[in-house]
C-alpha cells in the first residue's frame, strides 16, 4: 500500500498533465463499469449518483448538449429488495447496497457505537430509504436563508416551486380516500417529475382512528396537506409509482430518463478520491475502482470544462472535500494533506434526527392484527416469488405508512418558554468540541438563537410520532436536535478508511430535557387521552419508573439512537463568517467551479424526513447552475 505522501505527489503531478482517461468515440452503452471507458472531459462531473446527484445530472443533460459524467461508488441494481414497498424497510435488507460504517463510541451514550446507514447503489439513499414523503415546516426553509439576509431566495416561497418540480403527485384512490378520511390539496404539488409521490391502494382502519385520536388533546392542529408547510397531524404520500406499486426514486425518475441521452454518462463502482484543483479552480476529479488500492496505476483523472458538483451525501461529501485539501487546516495537516483552502466548517455542524425508543401497546385495539412482516423477513426471496409477483394490493402496497403527527413545541410541552429562554442564555460554545473554530461556533450560536425563537412558536414542528395503524407505534423522532457532531477523515489512512463519524449525541445539555418532554407528551397521547382510553394502552418503554429529567437522561444514554439516517449539515450553506462551506449558490468558498448539492448543505435539518427536501434543493441547484441566481425583486 503506497504511503499517503507518495500518493499526493502522484496526484499533484497528474493535476498538471493532460487527463489520462482514454477517449472512445463510440459507446455501446453509456453506463460504464470501467473507469477507463469514460471520456477525457465533460462539461460537468457529478460526484455521487444518489438522490441529489442523479436529479442534477438529469436536469443538466436535458438540453441534449451539455455533457455530464456521474461517478458513483455503488452499482446499478434492479433487486426486488429495492423495488418492493411493503413495510418500507426492505431496501435495507441487502447490505451490499449500504455503507458499513460504525460511528465512534458515543461519550454520552455509554460509549455505544451507532450504525451509520446510507445508500451505496445508483440512486443512493433514495434506493434504500423508507419512502416517507414529507416536507417539514415552512419556517425550516426560511430559517436557511435567514442566516444570510431577510431577502434570501432560500425561503419557503423560494423553494415551493422546486418542491412542485421535484415530485409527481398521484392522488390516492377515491374509495380509499373516502373510507380512510385522507385529505390532500394538489395546490402544493406538481405532476411533471419522473419521481412519484404515490399512495397505497389500502389503509388500515387503525391509522385513521389513531390519527383522529389526537383530537383528544386540546391545541393539536390538523392539517389538510403534508405539503402546506404547516405543522400538525396529517396524511403524507409514499415515494412509489402507483401503477407499478414499486419504489420511485432517483434512479427510476432521473437516471432512466437521462440514460437515453448521448451526453449523459454514468460510471459505477468508482470511488472519487478528490477534486483536482488548478490553482483555485476545480478542473476535474480523480477516481479509482472500488476495492483497489489508490495508486497511479488504478487512478483515472477526468477533466471538467465547467464545474464539478459534489453530491456524495452528508457523510461522504465532507470526506471528498477534505481529501481535496479543502477543510480545517489542523485536520488536514494531521493527515498529511496539503491545505489548499482552509475552510473550518467542512465536516462540522453534523446533524441527524434522533430516534427515541418508546413502546406503547394497545391491549384492546381490534382494528387489525399486527403486520405479519416478521414472516416475510424470514425468507424474502420466497416471499417475492410467491406473494409480491402475484399481489400488490392491500398491505403489500403500504410502505412505512401514511399518517403521522408533526407538532410544535408549545403544543406538547408546558415549559416551552423556560426551555426557549435557557437556550438563548446558554454559552453555546460549551456544547461544541473544545478546538472548534470561532466561525463555526458563531454559526452554531446563530442556529441556536433561531431555534430558541422556534421553540416558543407554533410554526415549527419539533415532535414526530409515526402512526402505524397496528396496536403499537414506535417511531418517535426529535425534529430539531440541538447537538452537533463531526465527520472527519481518519488521519491514520484517509484514502482507504471511512471517515470518523461522531454524532456527539446529547452534547447540548438541553437536548435531553426536550426529548423528555417529547416522551411525556407521547404518554399523554396513549394514557391520558379520552380518545385512546378504551384501547387500554400499556407502556413498555421507557417504562413508568422513568419520570424525572434525571431519570430520562439516564434512560436516553442507554437507549437513544442519534440517527434516523438523515445525515446533514456537514457542508453547510451559511455565510463564511458563520462557518459556512457553500454560499447561497452552493459554491464552495475559496474555489471556482465547485459546488456541493445534497443533504450536507442543509444548514439545519428540516422538521421532516429529508429525501423530499434533497430533491427540491437539487432542482433549485440545477437552475442556479444553468441560469444563475433568481433576479431580485424591485
Ligand atoms: C435507511 C434509510 C431510511 C430513510 N428513510 C427515509 C424516508 O422514509 N423518507 C425520507 O424522506 N428520507 C429517508 N431517508 C433519508 C434520505 O433518503 C436521504 O436524506 C437522501 O436520500 C440523501 O440524499 P443525498 O443526495 O444527500 O445522498 P445519497 O442519496 O445518499 O447519495 C450519495 C451518493 O454518493 C455516492 N458516493 C459517496 N461517496 C462517493 C465517492 N467518494 N465517490 C463516488 N460516489 C460516492 C453514494 O454511493 C451515494 O450513491 C432514509 C435514509 C436511509 C439510509
Ligand atoms: C444484493 O445486491 C447485490 C449487488 O447489487 C446483488 O449482486 C445481489 O444479488 C443482491 N442480493 C440479493 C439477495 O438480492
Ligand atoms: C467510555 O470510554 C472512555 C474512553 O475509553 C472511558 O474513559 C470511559 O470510562 C467509558 N465510559 C463508560 C461509561 O464505559
Ligand atoms: C397537472 O397540473 C396542472 C397544473 O396544476 C393541471 O392543470 C393538470 O390538470 C394536471 N394534470 C394531471 C394529469 O393531473
Ligand atoms: C375525518 O376528517 C374530518 C375533517 O377532515 C374530521 O372532522 C373527522 O373527525 C374525521 N373522521 C374520522 C373518523 O377520522
Ligand atoms: C401555540 O398553540 C398552543 C395550543 O393551541 C397555544 O396554547 C399557544 O398559545 C400557542 N402559542 C403561540 C405562541 O401561538
Ligand atoms: C429509452 O430508450 C429505450 C430504448 O430505445 C426505450 O425503450 C425507453 O422507453 C426510453 N426511455 C425513456 C425514458 O425515454
Ligand atoms: C496499485 O493497485 C493495484 C490494485 O490494487 C495493484 O494491483 C498494484 O500492484 C498497485 N501498484 C503499485 C505500484 O502499488
Ligand atoms: C427461500 O426461498 C427460496 C425459494 O423461493 C429457496 O430457494 C431458498 O432456499 C429459501 N431460503 C431459506 C433460507 O429458506
Ligand atoms: C392480495 O393480498 C391482500 C392482502 O394480503 C388480500 O386481502 C387479497 O385477498 C389478495 N388478493 C389476491 C387476489 O390474492
Ligand atoms: C463560553 O465558553 C467558552 C469556552 O469555555 C469561553 O471561552 C467563553 O469565554 C465563554 N463565554 C462566555 C460569554 O462566558
Ligand atoms: C506524515 O508525514 C510524516 C513526515 O513525512 C510521517 O512521519 C508520517 O508517518 C506521515 N503520516 C501519515 C499518516 O502518512
Ligand atoms: C375494549 O373495547 C370495547 C369496544 O370498544 C369496550 O366496550 C370495552 O370497554 C374496552 N375494554 C376496556 C378494558 O377498556
């Protein structure tokens, strides 16, 4: 294995030369398995063929002229595990479609390590996710632009047209809409995208009843449509093609469309090592076949005439930047990487949605039996052959479900004013790693002050309970975590090892009290609610013994999962003086011709599962790349 320093010399030498890739004039197929088959140069090179990368690639190649190369680590797969929707989590069952990363031991979680899940296949995480199609609160997007100015084009109004462009809304069947009492409003949706927001052809009666039961608690808002940007109890669609009853994702909705164009190329099983900089301009990328050592004989260097766009996701986009010499100087120095741009925010500001371990079970709930998914887990391929091929109706057409509560903090907690005041008054720097750059700390402070306002208002959802319709629901999520982690290259072997992922769970001392209130409210919904009383719920987790903030803190240390597989924030779109990595046009500070477009640019998480927001950001990015920023209003 070559030493990192000799690799660096090789790469720096390559950067100054003509590109190595062999030009081929006629391609039988434009999806390449071997990096040596790609052209020497493209207008745009996209690093990562995932949710955002394939969306941008489709839009940029739409003109039939701009040449686009997507370089993807995973392979192109038609596996049934990706296509079936039942239960929502089959996509994760083939582990070769996901990265295998363990976080560093979590100091505040009794040194537990956490599984970091992300898609490693054409389509990225959209190929393995649970297909919940949600948008978050309008205030979440206006907060993004607010870090720049009150007139930023990053706002709810600025993003709504891209939410509409991103998905093709196919309304639920009229009979199911009526029997289940589903509401929706097509004013918030579009119908042109190749990626579908569909609905199953069936709902469990229990879903309707459990959603309606929130009416037993005064002040809980009900919302007509999941896309309206208002927090509340609502129905939401599934990333599913309703005619096929199969997952609809970036591969089916964008890659399959673009693959017919001669100006669109994709190379699979190829790991981008770094962006090649010519001075301060991105001029190409270097990649190696997956699994090979990184050395001069395995590398391919391809030139970018216009831009390089990094879309490797929240875990790997910061890694690619750091390996390219763009990142915190101390970190790069420790890995023997020459710092080309000292950008302290790269890999910092790491966020994910904590999943909270609760379990309540109705003992007198007779709407339907528990889903028999345990049976199908036992032999998936047999289930595909015998059931899926024959029958895509009923529960077979349901992914994770379609109902949930997304509630503001004042609705669920009696101490929202106190917690808000305490968050404003905090010394925010104390919640960050000791060596944090002052610009990154200033950005964190700006985020926490924005959250302090949101905590005492009703415009931002902090609470999410996913409704299953069965006699138990167990997905409870904190939508605006206060803690911030890091994703940094491993200095011991940065080119071969996965980055060091540290959630720094519960590092803000107010995180545990906020989560305690989310659990207390969940108890109220199940146990102290006239609408659920006759169903006779019992509490299995966290258990009656857990009552005080101290007891909750102890319980969370043992049980919290700091990830709902929504990694974000690691290449934040923030002003540079607030520790930002990209500007409002998603351009990396200090470099020409280089953008980041994926969940890593979210400065703060939206109050909802992240995939729909990634599609919308990618659609907006494609317009920024093609047409520049929107004209400001007079
Ligand atoms: C198990 C799971 C369940 C989820 N459930 C939901 C859900 O129900 N609803 C929802 O809205 N969201 C869900 N999400 C989150 C959502 O899918 C992601 O936020 C979103 O898809 C991320 O998009 P992205 O473009 O940022 O990254 P990705 O889609 O992950 O794309 C990144 C791509 O870059 C590639 N890549 C990485 N490094 C390199 C490199 N060095 N060289 C070349 N290629 C590289 C990867 O292989 C990948 O294909 C879930 C995620 C997971 C993992
Ligand atoms: C899992 O995915 C890999 C890679 O796409 C594929 O070769 C394999 O057949 C899949 N396994 C199953 C059980 O589908
Ligand atoms: C966690 O690991 C650290 C470092 O190894 C150790 O000092 C500490 O005692 C461990 N904590 C627990 C609860 O095991
Ligand atoms: C698509 O949306 C447009 C504009 O909202 C609407 O006029 C049209 O009827 C829709 N088409 C379909 C097939 O739903
Ligand atoms: C159906 O929805 C309406 C309002 O949209 C609500 O008033 C009613 O209570 C709901 N009924 C059930 C059974 O959920
Ligand atoms: C938020 O909603 C709750 C419940 O309806 C209400 O009691 C509270 O006054 C509202 N707070 C604000 C700031 O609007
Ligand atoms: C792509 O081309 C194939 C073969 O010509 C064709 O069958 C398919 O419909 C085309 N797909 C799209 C999305 O245009
Ligand atoms: C480079 O890596 C390849 C593939 O891993 C290996 O076969 C080859 O021997 C390596 N070459 C050098 C010079 O290390
Ligand atoms: C699963 O079912 C398939 C047939 O559909 C069979 O070939 C295979 O042996 C079964 N696997 C196990 C582990 O039972
Ligand atoms: C399809 O599956 C559903 C739910 O499992 C079942 O109710 C229905 O009878 C099945 N239909 C056929 C034709 O097998
Ligand atoms: C906040 O904490 C940091 C780190 O310990 C310290 O340097 C700073 O002086 C503190 N700020 C205030 C206002 O107390
Ligand atoms: C970094 O370079 C120094 C000096 O050349 C060397 O001693 C050290 O082993 C290198 N570290 C790595 C991780 O390659
Ligand atoms: C169970 O549910 C039935 C029907 O709703 C109701 O009549 C009965 O009182 C419930 N039993 C308990 C123990 O709540």
